[in-house]
């Protein structure tokens, strides 16, 4: 009888675990309605999904592609967990595709986690998804076999430190697949094992944001159980009190990350990357050529001098004309709603707004980890607000409310230069006269910052994403002279650290910190 009871308990526990951790999870959703069978979108979806399994292994565990002409373009991303082998990865994606087609027969967008352990990830949509953070819908589940036996406060401290540390490590970009695993010992000789991974196309800030949200989601829904996971379209988080991953991850996950560009319709990610590098190299070469022509006219070499706080203290009285009221900015951005969000940068989020007089503005809400004092923040604004040039985005003012620091810019409607260059349709507009207009406009703006403005400004991070386009598609440089405001040179409390984006730096600056 005792044996029968223990056997029954084991079978019940096994049933709970099987029900708690299914082998797959598909979520289908619509953005612009369903598609019909034999439609162009249906054929494009079949073609894209059918190509994923063979390509994901050939592209080291991560593959992005798109095909078709609007409005029937389909975009897809797939990747495998960082401890997968090539064979397991390919098999997982192949099985997941078959089940995804069955579960989502006519939906234009879906994502799938699963079909195997370790699982794989598939996401497709009729709108661009490469590099775009998506945190909903969310699939979450707890291991309800039993509750945590030890002191909950002690457990929470160890669990919280481990998960937050791993989330930060995954987001730092050192792993190509943005995959990280780890463990931590508990006082009762138990061990916590945790694994986190982002979609490899995400920027570091978006990866960190997704993972932290996933950790918080688990804590809110399933606190106290002995394991569980949260799957989002852009990331995953799992932890257990038993080891569930391979100690030696796939070589894919630990290989150095490489720059990636959005895939172009009809091509794979390798072709998209090659096109992006070619376009960027051409623009950069011409920019350097024009810049050198300008700079050769200089009578003498000038030494760069950092902006000093004391040089503008007397001008603080002019701040009243630059200061915006918090309630005004709150109203213009609809309380910083997601609908008004234009994007997210390394130091804060940007929202679109409209002032009572009808003027459109862009409001950058700086992160509270910016590391700048209020007085320094004001002094820098006085300097930057005086920079007036047709090829610079104009800073209109600022707002200070408690710990909040906000910058108000003119609104530039046509997004950034990288969006134009990497968009398959938009890039067709870039004939040579338009290329030259943008190159010469950027050079004029930089010449003004280096020589003609009241202070010499070194940009530090000139790249296509920091160049916006106005109504007439004229280039306007963004984030100029903002290093001190954002505390860029104080990253990790190391003021000597080189800042900017590798690949866009001069060699002497990247290697020795020398700039001019």
C-alpha cells in the first residue's frame, strides 16, 4: 500500500511537471488582418518558413530574412538557445515551423518558443521586426512541483543578485547570441541555475530592458515556486533548482558579436550586412574626403578644450527662456505614452509632442543614471542651445523636475539616415545628387562645430543613426556636444574610457584616445 501511494504521488508530480513545462508555445496574432490561402502573402510565408531550418545552422544559430513586395512582405527571425548544437538547432526549427503552420494557419504574425530542449525561437510578421524590441505577448509558467523550502527573504536576495547580474551580462553584447547562463549557491546546499537570452538583433539597452521586464514578470506571477520561465518575442528567462543547460555552450554563443544590418526583402542577413557595409563605407569615405578639404584651409592647428562650467555661469540668467514646465511636457507627450514614443537611445527615451502653439517637438527623457549634477546640466544647455546651424538639430530647452532631466528638441519628421540607407524601398531614392547633398550637409555641420561655433565641439559618435532628415531630406546632426550632459565619458566611473561606436572612430582615437 505504501509503495502504491508513493507511485501514485510520483505519477501526479510527473503529470504536474509535464503540464507545467510543455515542449512548445505558439502565439498567433494579427496586425493588419488574416491572409487567405494561395494569396501572395501565403506563398511568401511558406517560402520564408521553409528556408529557416537549413539557414539557421549555416548562419551560426541566428538567421533573419524577408521576402516579397509590399503589402505582401514577410519578415522572419529565428535563433536557437546558446547551448544548442547545429543538428539540434536545425531539427528544432524544422519541427517548430511545421507546428507553427498548423497552429497559426492564416495569421500574418506569430512567434514560437519550443519543440525540444534546448528550445528554438521563431518570429515572423508582416511589418519589420529586425532590431525592434517587442515584449508582448508574454508566455510565462512556474514549476509548481513545490514551494521554496528555505527562508524566502534569503532566497530572494541570492535569486535577485544572480538574475540581475546575468541580465546585465547578456545585454552587454559580448556574446554573439546574447546568451548567458550562471548559478549561485544557497545556504541550504541547494543551487540556483539561471539562463537568459535576447534576440541577437537587439541593441544592448533593448536587450537589458526586455530581460529585466521578464524577470519582473516572473516575480509578480510566480514568486515562491521552485522554478519557471518567461518567454517574450524578444527575449527569454528561465531558472531552476536543477541544472537544465549544457555547461559548455555552443561556439556560436561565445563567438564575438559582429555588426548586423536589417535583412532586405528576398535576401538573407549576410546580403543585408554586405549592402549596409558597402553603403556606409561609401558615405564615410566621401565624408572624410570633403572634411579633409575643409580642414586643410585651417591656418593653424587648434587644440581641443573641453567646455568648462565656469565659462557660462554668468549666462544662467538666460535659462528661464529655455525652461519648459513639467506639466506642459507631460500633456504634449500624453504622459510619455508608448503611442508617442519615437525611439530609445543609449541615454534615454524620445517622445513626440505638440506644444499648445502647435509646434511639434521631440522630448528626450534622460535616464536617472546619467550621472550629471543639476548645475552642470544647466550650464551645458546654455552652451548647446546657442549652437545655430541648418545642419544641426536645434535644442529648444530643458525641464528639471525632481530627479527627472528632459531635453526638448525641434521635431525632425523623416527619421534617421540609417533608416533611409537600410530600408530596401527608401534606399532606392538615394541617387548620387541626394547622396552628395547629405554628405556635404554633414560636413558643413561638423565644420561649424569644430571651427565656427563659439566653442569647439567634438561629437564623438558621428554615425548614420545620429543624423536626422528634415522635411526636405536635409541632414541634421543629433546629439552634438552632449557627452558631458549624458555623462558618456563617465561610463563605469572611468573618465578615461573611450566613448562612441567602434567602426565609426578614427584609429588614433579608438586605440590611443587621441582626437582632434
